[in-house]
C-alpha cells in the first residue's frame, strides 16, 4: 500500500502546482480529469488540490461581504416596513421605496446609493438572516355547500393568465385555534394576470355579508370582472352570490375548485398568507366592532401598500429533474406595474392609477398601519393554539419570516 501511494502523492504535488496557476475554466478541466482518473468526488478533489497550495482555503463562515455593511440599516428599515419581503422581491421593491426614504430617515450617501443599486438578492437575504422568526399554522374553516354543486361547474381548464379580470376568492377564519362560536372572517380576492388583490372582513360568513363585500370589491377594482373562481365553501356556493354574478347584461364566468383540492386555487391560497395571516396573525377576533376597523385597514392601507409597493413573482416554467422540481420565475413586479404593462385598461383608469400611486408614501402607510392595527390586535385571543416563539422587536403578530416560497406567484401552473 505504501509503495502504491508514492506515485499518487507525487502526481498530486504536480497537480496542485498546475491547479494554483490556472484560471477558472482550467481548474474545472483539471478537476474533471482527476475525478475521472481516480474516482474522487468533486468536493474531495477540490480539497486535495487546495492542500498545501498557494490558493487561500475557503472558510465556512457564511455572511454578506463587509463592504455592504453601510446599507445594512437602510435595508433593515425598508424590510421592516415592506412586510419582511424575501431578497428577490426586496431588490425589486428598493426603487419604489428609496425615493421616500429620506423623508423618514437619513439622507442616503452616494456610496450607499451605489451599493443599493448593485446589491444582489442573496446578499440581502444574508444581511437580514438574523432578523427572521418562525411562524405557525391556522385552521381550515371551509364547510362544503352541496346545494349548487351540480349547477356550478368545476373549472376544467387553465384560465388565460395574460388577461386581466379573472379572480380567485377564498375565506380565512380568525378563530384562534377553535372554530366554535362566532368570530371574524377575512375574504381575499386576487386577479390571476396582474396579481391585484383586495381583502374584506365579515362577521361569521353568511351569504348576505359575503355578497355585500364582494359588491364593494368589484366596485373598487380598476378593471372589469370576467371570471370568478372559488372553493366549495357555503359562503361562496349560494344563490345570492351566483345571481349577483350571473344575472347581469354580461354574466361573469363562475367556476369552483375540486373538493379537497386547495391547490386548484393556488393563487389566492398564497394571498391568504400575505393578507389576513401576515396582517392579523392567528389570534381569535371575536368582537364584531372590529369588522369595520379591519375593512378600513384593508381598503385604505393594506391594499395600496401591497398593490403599489410590494412586488411579487410569477412562475413562468416548471419541470421535473430527477427527484426534484425546477422552477423559473419572472422578475418581481407590483400589481400596479403589471396592470399598466397589460394595456387592458382604459386611459382614464390608467391616469387614475398613476395619480393614486404618486399620492402614496409607503413608509407613511406602514406607520399608519401599525397604529390602526393596535386596537384590533388588542382584542385578539388565542384558544388551543400552538405555542409560539417570541418575535424580535419591531415584528407584528403574523409577520412572515421567509416569504421566498410563500409569496411567489403561481406555484402550480397547471391549476387543474
């Protein structure tokens, strides 16, 4: 064994010298040759060739480069006010938030502005890694309504996600771990093409309350509703709502998902986390007087903040590579940016959206949001809910810890 190891050691010594003097492509070819000749794993071959060479060994310490420390506080301020976005979304949100930064914090130095223009999503995630916290799960409150199942067809084909106006809707229970009794429900509506999202609150989930809030949402949308898709819950599957959607000059295309297949409504299921849960958490809201307070927060603060200043990513391609799925997303954009790029709204509505956008300050919206949430969250109680880790300072109940996966659009391109 000793005599056999001598030639190999001598060869390794020569290979280390060649490895140290080569460029990136030359190192790769040398590693391929070594692995093919001796059957080494690639990582093991790298360690062997770095041993006793002039190349500096890589450390195991992970973290952002120290040159990005001057923008750490800037990213932290924006991240906390922008609902703790993941790195990819936060990088796209920076141009929307930075023009308002100096009015609320310090003026940015030229060196900081340069770093913010070139910082990558991975570096942002590393800079903010120590500020993320854990989350918990809630309960599903969907009870099937069987009366209209035969009249409302199951959506059998994928809707055209390039055309604005096709909505998905869902409800979320603010029950605090127990579905018994009366409490507040949140309704979420999202458009498949531009990701424009609206939310409303109702006391319990009677058909009259759901219909009233659906009317209000449609009246405030910047586009016409062409299709309406929901699950099999009785709050949606009732005559009042179906008549409202179909008894009109241009009926809305109505469809439902398959029973017990929540991935059929994947778009709005993700928004359920971003809207009710991230805003109101998992506590039980059992006071009816908070319903108008929540609706005011949804309409005046949460909706403009999300649709104008918080970008999201849409899935463009997905394929299976062996045992794993590979996904490719587009560049993160806000619903406002997607809506203007779609060219499917009139000039008058386009001007209104632009005026609305220029009248908003995202930092002011975030500050007002915290103040107006306080009386709502003080009424929240938790019954039989799982234990929760304490949140770091500045985090709201229900704030997201890492929305890289949850907030991306269209995790299942084939809805049905």
